[in-house]
C-alpha cells in the first residue's frame, strides 16, 4: 500500500541518517594532542617531548609536584633524585633519616629489606617509566612522522637517558627486562636479562652515541662528556657488575673528560650546591630545579628541606620555607674532618663547616632523635654568595656528575693500576680537590685515602653505597657505621644486601623475572 | 558533526510524523485502557504490568517513599529495596550517594547503577561541584522508582546495565485541577561528637607525660620556662564548628488538564538546607513542567517534560575544619578578644586567635590554623544551572494500531561555576614577603583563589518501533520491539589557578601553557546502540522475554568497540496452574532469568581517550628546559574492550489472601564479571607507565534477596502494614590475569604516606583489608607492636598479614505504616550485619607522642582514651586489625506522625506532620558513625538528627 511504502521509506531514511552518526564514535580530544597536531601546533614540540624525558629524573609528573605519573606512588616521595639519595646515601654510612614512613627505617638501618618496600619500588618504577617512554620517543623520532633538523641528536640524547636509567637498574637491582627499539610494544612477556647482558647493552649504546653527541649542548642536555662520564662509571664498577675489571677503559674516558671536556673545579666550595649552580663550570650533568617553573618535592627540595628543622635551625637561613626534620649526617662522614664539634669548627677544610652543630649531638644514640647527628648544610636554596629569599621549592639543580668526581676516579684508577694513569698524577688531582676545599694537601695516597676523600667530597650526592660496594666495605663486618644493621654502633650485614630486592609487583606482573638471592 | 546529526534527526522526526498523518486510517483503538498506576512497572524502554514481569524488578512508589527531611532523590528509597545498598558520604547537603545493587561488579569501572530519568540516562560523571547528581532533581516531583536488578531486565540497557538500573518517573498532570503545596521546616543537630580530651584532661596529660612542653599549653607560655603553662582556656573546638542547622523545603505544584484536554503539571520548588557545620549551606530552586498532549484521537501522544534547576552550595574544607577541630589544642581560645593580647600583631586575623611567633623581624604563623577561622574566612560557592528536558513522541499507527513508533529526545545541559574566595584577613592567605622594605612584615591576599567553569551538554535519542498484540488462548501476548539509541556526553571547562609568589607573598594567577592557556579540559563520550526485545506469553501463564542489545563506545578502538548483550527471562504464573480456585493464594510467580550486560565506565580511572595515543601538555610549574613546554606521552591500551557480566537469577513473587495481606518476593542470583577492567601493574617497561587499565580477571557475586509486606489490619478506620527486606551478597575475585593481588588505590589511609590498607586478591572479597593480627594481654588491652606470627618465621612482616572483608554481606531494612482514621504513623529502619570500618582516629590520635610537636611548636589533641594508650608509632601499627571495627548497625532512620484535616475548605485537605530523621543508631562501633561506604572513617561529615514539621495542602 502506498501508506506502507511511505512508512518504509521514512523509516529507512531515518535509519540511514542514524547509522551515519556512527562516525561520532570516533571522538577526539581538544586538549590532549595527537602527535600530528602537536608537531603542527608547536614548532618546539620535539624539544618539549625531549624536555619531558629529562624531567623524568627530577619531577614527579608534568602536572605539578602534587601529581605522579607513576600510578599509586606518592608524588612527594617518588621522584628520582629523592629515590637515588634514599637508596645510595641512607643505606650507607653518610646519612640517616628519622621518619620511618613505612619503609625508610629499612633503608636507614640497612636491614630487613623486603620486596614490598615502597621506596625501592618508586625507583624501579621510575626506571621503567623512563625506559619505555624514551624508547617510544626514539621510535617516533626515527619514523618519518617527524621532520626535525636535529633528529639524530635528539635520538642520541634519548638513548643517553635510557642508558642512564639502565645504569641505575644495573647498580641497584642487578637485573631486569631489557626493552629495546626492537622489542618495544610487544605483548609477549620479556625475558629476564642478567646484569652482565644489561652491562653489555648499556656499554654498546654509550659507545655508539659517544662519538656522535656534540661536545657541548644547551644547559642540562647531554653532551659527549656526559656519555663519557657514564661509561667511566660503568667501567669503574665493572668488576662489581660483571666480575671482570675494566679500569683501563675507565681511565681512557676519564682522561678524555679531563682533557677535552672543558670543565674546571669551581673555587667557591658552595657554588655547586647553590641556587645559581646553573653557571657552575664543574657540573657535567645536572638535574634541573626551579622554585616556580620546575617544582618537585623530590629534587633538591628534599635534600634542603629535609635537612632543616625549626627546632634547631631557621629555615629562611637556607632559603627554605619549611623544615622537614629528617636527615642528619653521621660521624662516619663528619668524623672524617675531626673528632668533635670543636674540631670541625677549627678545621681549615671548608667542607667541615657544612654541618649544622648548634643544638646537635656528635653521637647518634637514636636515629629517630632530631638532635642526634649533625644535619648536612651542603645543599641549600641560596646562591653561592648567600643571597636569595625563601621559597617553598628549591631552585638548586642536582649535580649528578661533576669534575671533582672525575679527578678522584682518576686517582682510584691509578692506584688500581689502570693504563693511561699514574699515581703521582692521581695525587695531584686529589690535592686539587682538597686545595679547592681549603684542606691541606696530602703526600701519599692509598685506596682507603681515596675512599675517604670521596666521602668528604661526594657524600649526599647519590653514590656512596656504590663506592662502598666497590671497595668491599658495604656488606660484611669489616667496616661498621652508626646504625648499620639496626645496631647503634653497626653490625655485619649479609652479602645479598649489595643488591636491592626486586619489587614484588614487578615479579607478579612478569613471571619471567626472578627475585634476587636472599629475599 | 554532532550538532548536525541532532538537527538532522529533529528534521526527520516531524517529516516522519507528517508522512503518517497523510494516511487516512482511523482505526478504533482496540487496546484496553491504561491500567491503574500501581500495577504498571517501568522496564527499560517501556512499561509492563507487574504481573507480566519476568525479571527481578523492585518498584517503589510514592506511598513507600521515606519521609521527613528529604533533600535528594536517593533518600526516598534508602532501605526500601532488597539488595540495594545506598550509603551517602556523610551529612553534607550535597553528599554523594554510593548506590550498590547486589554488590559491585567492577574494580576500576564505575559501580554505581545507571539512573534514567523520564527516559534520559543520566551522565555518570557529575558536573563540577556536584557531589550528588540526584540533588539535581526535586524529590517532590518523583512519582516512582523502578529498580532493575537482574540481567534479564537490565540487558536492554546493555552497556550500562551491569550494575543495575534505576528508572525514575516524574509526576504527570491530568484529570481535574489539583494544587498541592508542601512546605516543611527542619532543625538538625549533631548526634555524636568524637571523644577528645577537654582542657582539664589535656593539661593534666601534658603536665604528667611531657612536662617540658607545658609551656605550649594555653597562651603566653615561654620556652625559657618549659614547665610553666600559659593562661589556659577551655575550648570545645568541635562545638565551635558545628551548629544547629535550620532548613526548609517548599514546593508548589499545579496539575490538571489544560483546555480540559492536555494533561499538564507545573511545579516550583525552593529548598534551603544548612549543614551542621557552619557555613555549609545549600540552596536549590527547581521548576518542572510536564505537558502530555495527544492528537489524532490519542494516536499521537507527546510527553514533554522540562526541568530547570539552579543550585548553590558552599563547599567547606572538610579536612581543615573537621580534622582541624579534632586535632586542635583545647587550651587555646577561639577569639582574640578572650585574651588580653591587644593590638598588632594579635589583631591581624579578623578577631580570631592564632598562634604566631617572631622570627627575625617577621611574625610567622605557628602551629595549626584556627579551625573556625578556616570555615568562616572562606567561601566556596558552587553554582549550577541545569536543564533537563525530554520529549517522548509516541505514535500509534493509524493503519495498524498495534504498531507504535516511539522517539525519545533528551537534552541535559548544565553550567557550573565554582570558585573559592577568601575574606580580608584570612589566615590561609597570610604570607610573609621576602622583601622587608614593604611597610608590613606580612601580607594578605583576599579574593578568588580558584575558579572553574564548566559547560555540559548531553544529548540522547532513542527511536524504536513496538508491535504489541494481546489475544486470548494459546498466544496471550506478543510484543516485539526494535530500535536505535544514541547518546553523546560532552563536557568542556577551564580552570583559573593561582599560586603564591615567593617574593611578594601575594597570590598571582598561575599561567597556562602555550598550547593550553586557559587550563582547559574537554571530554566527549559517545555511545550508540541497537536494541531489540520480544515478549511472548502463552495462556497468560508462561511468559518469555528476550532482550538483545549491541553497544558501541567511543572509549574503545574500532576493533574492540562493539559488545553484544543478550538476555532471556521466563516466568510462570504458578497460581494459574495450581491454585486457581484458592482464595488465599492470590499470586504466585516463578521467575528465571539470564543475561549479559556490559560496563565500560572507566573514565574516572582511564580518562575519556584511553585507547589511543595522545600527549598531555605539561603545567606551567612542571617545565624543565626554559622556553620549551613539556609534553608527555599518555599511556593507552588499544585492546581495551567491554567488561561483561553474566547473571543468573531465580525468583518467586507471591501474594496471599485478599487485599494482598501477605506479599513479597525471594530472589537468588549469581553474577560473574569477566574481562574485568582493572588498573593493574604492567610488566616492567612494556607500557608507557607502571600501571594501566586493562581487561583482566573475573569476579563473582552470589546472593539472596527477600522482601515481605504484611498487612495485619486493614479496616475502614485502621490500616497497619509492615514491610521488610534483606539482602545477602558475597563477592569473590576469581582471577586477576597474571597477578595474584594488587593494592586498591582507593584504600589509602589519610595518615602516613601512600599506605593502602585494602587489596583486591584472588579468592577474597574485593577491597579486603590486609592486616596484622593484634595480640592482647590478659585484660584485653592491646600490646604495642606485638602481632601474631602467622607463619612462625620469627619476623613480623607482610607474610603475617591476613584478609578481612570490609564490605558487609548482609543489608536489611524494615518499615511500618499505621493509619487510624486521619492519623498516620510511619517508621523506617535499616541496617547491616557485618562489614568493617577502619577507625582512623583511633590510630592517628591514639598514641601519646602525637600530642607533642614533631618539628613544630604546636600541641595536638588526642582521644580521651589515649591517656592509657599502649601504642607507639611504628611501621606495623597502621596494619593492626585493632583499628578495624565491626560496622554492624541498626538505625531507626525516620519516624513520622501526621494528621490529615479533611475538607478544611472546599475540596482542600491539609496534612500536618512531624518527623525525626536519623533518630538513633544501635552499634558497637566506637567512632562517630558506622555507616561509611569506604570503610575508612576519617574527617567524616556527621549525619545530623533532624526534626521536621511540615504541611501538605492539597486543593
């Protein structure tokens, strides 16, 4: 019937129009950007993506210091610098913390380590945030979606950041899944890669980019010296990582940094740890911070605020607005300058003055008591002349690698018989470091002397545990420090503590991964 | 594209109608007239007679609603439907209700049921500033609720039906002119305070235990003389921030038939509710218009419903006010005028007393901020203007009256404006600038601290054809229905953010970034479906229902987008076969149902674009290299797809004796959710973050529901009915992919950092607390840091923890209604058996050393019982099961007495009533209120006891 035909036609038209609406299911955001939109909208987009990857070592997220891009992580506790210092300095002899915080006591006493400790997990998750993000970006850069003049350099810098993350994986956790350009984004579970294989991979990556990275780059970005520094560190610790020592190779790159890097020791002892350290000639690779535009509770803000308490100090004197009353150094560190507070005050070594003594006790009878132990003033939020107001977040960049370290590494390599180094030259470099600090020069050096000088110079910079392990003094009972093993004067700890336990969440999500021995 | 589509649809619909009007058939209406209203139940996309239902559906109509001080629609049905657990988040006027039908079936996905108002499914994402979406509809306009519980009923809602569906129908006009005016006034009071020390107890405690800190007691003490307290004041901080609230609700509705033909109803309402915390105020102005004209001899019915609403809420800082009041030192005064400190700097804070200390040449705020000042010096108005409109066009074909075409068009639009404003001398904005050459050592920044503006536009369109025919004999009823549904949710907003400048101390705007200068967010969700249903009844005794739905969501990639959700229901009217002559068995029906429903509502955990690669724009305080904006690759999962739940349900509906003296139903069900959407840890390095939402795992819910209504007395003068319901639900996680458990991110304790007390673990109920077993001494007092070593390995660590389910298995409610001549009396109870609640106060303020400063010059108050507390704060203390208390309770939720004055004037009835809400709670819980959805009791906004007196005028 005619009526039926009308009806059917209208109905079909109705349905046809409606099925055209099915395209609406492809929604698109207006704030979040696809890669194409981003590259088109911002000419600096590639640098912005790269900037974000560098920021992964300093910030908790790109949405503010109170957000974390790692799920389930406290945004204040989880950033990388904080984690590095927690895992390398609090477990060692130089720093102790009193908060507890469901896991810090394990670090402070270097005892009772469990695979559920959230502080280990923060660092592990951060490593495995930077690695896939960097790989993702490398693949994007290598593809033809991106037209950018300096593409290759950007890829090199991303490879550096990835290698840096793997370096910390090797040092702290010993093994893990190896994500590379080839196997990225597969759904099949990756196998576990051993410490030695990770070492080989990192070595090959760094050797490849060491040749192509520029000699100098804009502030905060990786350059040739950064790659060489990382190679030097890798080789210096090779015996610990792989069983085979590579001091010759370490020395090779140490020499190149010294001769070609163009770095020199800063005369002002405080310069490297002040808010104007962005002009330091000594820092090889910094992790940036800014009180206004690059805020984090886990960059140097943690080191500065954590070492202050209104009980005994005035935060504004250090450029801080709050004191968190957490960290104090132990006599294993400040005891290297003298035997009492009076000795520290009388010492010619300016580094001895970088401890706060008023209201504090030399002995750390209880690590939970603020006044036991001397807080370290090494990092502060004023400039190297002491000027600057108090801010909530610190503007001091964190010196991950610097020249003084290289000089001491040279001395160590020389004592270990590395080719290309001589002990007298090592003594000269060590004395340069001492002279800068106002300490009297030494006439001879031994490995123990170098280790002590490394402590005086480099403590609280995220490497002490690594040094102690290399010198065979971290585990066992030959070297004791306050609260080692949970005992006031220290006790022996077992050898499996050279490596952190792999977080249980990682073991659960990838059954190919296995736990480290003893946990 | 969306707007074009919608306009196109609007253009087609009238053309369609026009085409039909050309037809000339004037077939008589052979369908029987509309049944009495209480026998018709709303099902998805239609209505059915209650006796024809095959699914598990509970209908709650106006006579069953909870009475008394009702602000939001969910309060009408709390405790009235078995298996439906409604727990609001506290006594705030805008408190969000958590509604669970038969337990939750998801982790990451939203567990709230779908709410449909007059055919328009509501957006599950609330507008900014709205805690309770059901606050946006005036409860006085609601006629009935229909709660669909099993999949044979909800499968027709497919993608959003996994957690049940609540269908709300508002009142329509019609008949003679009726004017109704309802007005009431309520007063609310706090029922229970937290037992913290008063000034005497606190002074004694500090002097005895920490005499070196006595100087921090009261005002005027000096650290040079540590054991000498200052002038002691006696302040009850809780009483200072609470008040007796006065609220009123007024509604006028006019209903009738315009021109004697078009049923119309117009309603206007004004509600002003005060919360029991000072400055916590809520105001709502609502209006509604319903017109249901019909044309062409009832062949074309148009049901137009328009609702408009304006509301304003003053949001308070819960943590600062409630938490602050409990924490605050009771020996300090509230106002500066109570002390003898006059002039600068003591008078800086607008008359409130605030501890300050001189450091250098600046006065810095010391210790905690005055909690009353936190409330009074801040106003946070959240204003919403909302429009909800829909038109349902129901056309009965002239040539074929059994065939109807129904088009439902809905539009939900709202605009939110939120801001936070500080008064002139607000302690929260007090800063000390760095530059000491300014005239003062301090500066305030009154004014706006935060603002957000949001526009939401949601469009709905359903179009379907229904063919329904009733016969007698073998095939008694045949209905087939098919159609299409389109929903689009769009919300677009931006934020004005501020920060404090370190140098000047003043608040300045926080700039956006180059690509996002206004801090904008823009989210779109699009859902489209095809639906079909068939009802086939034999002999009016054997009833079959078949539903089918195919759904697509914009959250998923093309290959994973479609989900298919069938449902089957069968019912057998047993009384027609076996008890046909019996006068005692009026109704006995056996129901069986099976169905599959879906859930994809993961926007709160995964955002609106979780399956495609996008980059987010870094904020202005998260830059790194200068001059370059940061961009971050967001994690995504291209394989995301629907979570599906399969439900089996069996039930019996019964009604015995004439006048339905005993009636009720029993249901037994099992629900299994698979492809569970959960945010689980990814294998290291194999994703762009450490966790992301994937489809993994399965979960099972099993339970029983029972409800019974008994009418013992039903005479001309006296009517008495009692009804009760209970539900038992047990959930268990069956699998989680490769993982055996993961911590639940919503169980973070408010003290410590990032401590999560509950896990989702295989073999246990979701959200189960993972705790250590506390050891007690012979007097029943807990021993500090002594726990049961469950695995006997000599160390107490996570291997000694065990699981305890937090959510209750049993929930119940019962109510009674008594009418004698013109008097009526109603009382309603509800409760739960089992369930646990973590008493955070007992932990946070349960150890002695909490009172003394840790890096501050500030004493903290503790519970009175802490004077004998054995505890010291250790890592394991947070996990002690001592803090997990039994949350079983029975609450007498309201008692209402009313008297009806009949025919006061011509045709006018006036009912006067008085009622009390939240009358009394019987419980063993030592904290404030055991009814807590999250299971973690912290800074809970107390539910007030409210006394109401009201009038209903009906002309």
